[in-house]
C-alpha cells in the first residue's frame, strides 16, 4: 500500500472513531471485513411499500401531522391489493439499474407489517385483500440475481396499543409511569425483529424511528445482539442510537465529505418516499450527478421508489432506473469497487480512484468540453481515455519549473464528440500509485 493510500485509510479511521459511533462499544476492526461489500456496492434501491399508497398520502406521517385521522388512515387497509405485484420484475429492474442491494419496508411507523407476522394480525397477509407476504418472494428474486437484501424496520409503532404514543398524541404515556406496558411493547418489536431475522436473514438492517427513545429504552445493544446472533455478517444502519455500522444522511446531500468511514445518502425520486400524487420527478441527469457526488465522497446512494397499492411502479421511476442503469453499464468501472477520489482543490468536479490508486476517474457533468485541469499531481500520466468508448485524449503539462518541487498543471483536451449525454468520465492512468503535492506553491 502506498503512502497516499495509507494516509486516506488513516484519515478515514480517525474520522470514524470520532464520529457518530464514538460512544458505542463497537470496535471498527470488527466490522471492517463485513462492510466491504457495502463499500463496494455504491448503489442500493429503497422501496417504500405500504397501505399509504392507496390514497397516495404521506406514509404514517399523514396522521402524525393531523392531515388525516388515524382511523381514516387505517381504512386504506381495505384498498391494498398487490394484484399486479411482480417481484421478479422488481428484481430485474433493480438489477438493470446497476444496484447491488435493495432495502424494502417490512414495517413503517403505522405498524402494518408487509410480511406474515405471527405476533399480531396487522399485516398485508391478514388485514388487507392482498393476502400476500411481500418480503419472502422479493428477497428470493433478489438473491437469484446476486443482489443483497435489506430490511427496513420502524422501531416505533404508532398503532400498537402498548407504544407510548407519539409527540402529537394526547394519550401519550411516560415509560416511568407504566414500565410493564413498555416492556410488553419491547417484547413485541424485538419479537418481530427475531421473526424477520429468522425468516428472511437480511444482509442489511435499516432501522428508523430511534429518535423517540434512548439506547437504553430500546435496548439497542440487545437488538444488535439479536440480529448478529442469527446472522453475524448482517450490517446495521446508524439509526439504532449508536449501535449501527454506517451513517444515513437523508434527502439533503452533504456539502462536505461526511466524517464517517461508511455512509449512504437515502433519497427519493420525487419529493416523497411512498407512492404519492407528486409530479416533481428528478431527471436522470439529476439522479446520476447526485449519485456520482456521493460515490466520489466515499459514500453510497440509496435511491427510493414507491410502488402503487397494486404493486406497479410509476413509469417515471422506471425511466429513471433504466437510464441510471444504462449509464452504469457504460461507466461502471469508475463507480463500483472504487474509492473516494482526489481531495478538494485538485480537480473541480467529482472523482474516484482504483483501490491501488494507479488510475483516477474524472467526472464531467453536463456538456463540459474544451480544457479541464488537474492540480498537484506529481505522477507521470501514462494516458487518458474516455470511459465507455476508449477514445484517447491529449494532455499537456503547464507551469512546471525545473528547479521547483511543485508539479505543473495537467490540462486535458476534451472534444465535444466524446461526451456522454449525462456525465462523461475520463480515466487518467498513472505510472505509479498516486502522489499529490499539498503545499502552498513557491519553494515549499
């Protein structure tokens, strides 16, 4: 491993232990190996499937925020049919997108399980005309295609009679006033976690709702042990009050690189998670550029789709996933199994590197052509090609002074006829593992 790669890994390690998980008892070295598939995967597809698709309203939050009564919200159970649910088609579409994993809602905050839970009757199997378990057939199809399976699970359950209620619920009780009731709820939600772990063996657990209680109240360490005792290789997102493996910023892209070793941006394709009467669709270009920025900063993108109550996927989401997949098929070597690219200031755009840091990938958004520039590169450039078509590009070194240790600027000529319709990728092959000048110019 070269000095630059060691510096990167050292920086990542320091950032990790000083970040969100610094107060947990999890040792970074214990999860390094099992997190590798996640680090290499780069792209996942999130699926919010639930009864909220019947009326196209906010998942669970619609009754929390008093947009609709809880009773009217639950009437949607009668309209949830899944009559056109085709898990093989879903898995094919996810595979086509280039995603390496997928996460589906097993239960949202409304308490409606999308599998055949034995702990109550509130499920897609027992309480809706669908009478179907969504999770089992979907995971089976994903695994046939070598796609990792993720289970979203809400810790909170705003419908269960033993849950303390929520912030806008006048019947909310305090745990200290009725600890026996809280223990009944803990046994219930942990029992569902045991069910899911036993039935489906998720590769990834995506928890939500941990903000309403402490790690001690959730028994977060116990929850982690429940999962890992049944599946030691499972990884867990950061929403378990300090007992997760990676961080999950939501919707808003971080301006600077997050301080976590592993992270994932979860984001919708319009402005809502579940199926909604929302036409503010992100374009393929917007999704691809956001995806590239996440990967260039060492993270993943978990891109959401919200199927309708009958199981069909909106055409606009299908279009985005197919276009993303076509772009990934062309440029995959610059995305998958790579590491974060050049530090800020060396190239005015996203970049990634091969793990041995002998090749750098430069991403050009939009229709960028003409000359692009890389600063601080001390290595000799062997050649520069356009990923996906192999075109060789010309470059020149500008401003290199023979007596100065400061490297010159690398100017690359990018003709208009080599551009991709969304994001063009250049591969800069180096003579040796990358070495960067990080000084202030002059004689230093």
